[in-house]
């Protein structure tokens, strides 16, 4: 309610069969072209210092934004060796080993913590909404891309070159914000319905 989308006067071929046509003024390009810095993954071998710097692991992404007090910690010395993966508010964290595609937009509460090897840090450029990047990595198109480039490996690993090469659509920033809001609202409705049905199933079992 109250949400309006721009009317697009013309469409163009995206250049990818999986995507089809997109509004003419949208850009379709490799994701790496829309990042402020190349993506990178985190700490290879954690040293688990109980008084050190919190480190985000892939399992911490399972339930949304994790509690910083419950995270594994590594020594400050080791964390400093991986300063490139100290995350900041507005960064995007993506799982790239094993279960690929779990994604988190970093909130202020997780400012300054580090990442494990299974996670990559991505820094959107000034014309890219972190939430748009989140929806791109949550899409079926990204899942199909991962299945294609990670075929034949015992443990699936998405390397940084492949991640940068993934082509996606990028509307202007103001349109990204409108679409993000719509998707957030609609998925919240779906989540509420799922929770309601799960509660009903539990009651029926009882």
C-alpha cells in the first residue's frame, strides 16, 4: 500500500538467457564492477583467543543477525593480519564455502569484527545498495551460477574471481531502494505465514 514503481518506457535484452529483458536504463554487468574493492575471504586458521576479537562463522548466519557475545573470538594479533576482512556497517558478508549463498548486510552491532575463511567481505560502491546486493545473492539466478561454477568439487568453494564475474542487473540507486522495500515487505508477509503454519502444525501434533 502506498508503494509505486516507475513506469519503464522501454526494455532491452540483458545479454543473459536466465535474465531476459530489463528496463533500458538499467545496467547489467559483472558484480565486481559495482564493488568499491575486490571481495576477499577471512581468517584461514583461527587461534581461538577467549579475550580476543569476535569472528563471524558460516553457521552464525543461520538465524539472521547473530549475537556478538556468542561469537568465537580470535587473538587481536591474528585479526590484525586480516585487516582487509574486518567488517563495517553496510558491508555485505557472503558464505563462499560449503553452503554458498548465505548473506548478511552488516549492522552497526557487528562493526569491527572479523570473518572466517568460509565468508567473504564485499563493499558496495556508492551507487549500490547493500540490500540490493543481498537480494542478488538470494536469487535463483545466483544459485544456478554457483551450481555451474562449483560443479565436480568435493567441497564447494566459490572463488573470488568467479564471484566478481557473476553478472547481475543494477537499476539506479533510487529504484534499488524502492524494490528493496517491496521485497522486504513481501518476504516478511511470507515469513509470518510460514511461522503461523508451523505453529498450527505443532498444535495439531499436540
